[in-house]
């Protein structure tokens, strides 16, 4: 990699890390998951210049994800299962998704971007909280 390419790559990394979406995702510990699910890497430092350009375009809704020959991989983090997700939605039926995410913030201490970013353990805590709130479970 030439000196000019190194400088350009660092500029791309800087632009990416200054985006509000990325900062919010990092606060919620979802950035590594987002990268892992889309590009198969835990950090932007492992991406090529073309992939970094694509990350910017994807975040700015200008392009679909291109992995440059990489295969998108499943998250290594034990994510929420379909059964947990459907049970949460069943318990929360009749209420808005925004209120569910606010309840998740209250229960878990983080604001999830969606249910899909929750770990299995966080989903279990959320289910327990909803069950207590609705009187399904008693202490």
C-alpha cells in the first residue's frame, strides 16, 4: 500500500467513526455485531479501501453491502433466538415497538436499535421483565 493509500484509508476510517450511526452503535455495543454480520470482521481495520468506501455508502443509504469476496458470517455472539423474539412480540402485542425499545432500555440499561441486536441473555432478561410487568410471573 502506498503512502497516499494509507492516508486515504485513515481518512475513510476517521469519517466512518465520526458518523452518528457508528457512535450510537458503539455506545450500545452493537458496532462489532453490525460489522461482523455484514462484512465478517470485528473491526474496520480489517477492511480494504473499497470495503471502507462501501461501509460509508451503506450507512448513508447509497449502496447495498458488498463484501469484496468475503462471506457474511453469523454473529459469534449468542444472539436472540426466533423463539425468544416471537415470545417477546406476543407478550408485547397491542403496544408500539418504540415503547418496547424504551422498556428494553429501562430493563437492560441500553437502547437497542432493534430486537435483533439483543443477545440471548438480554432477551431472557427482557422476557422476564415483561412477564413481571404483566403479572404472568410473580416474585
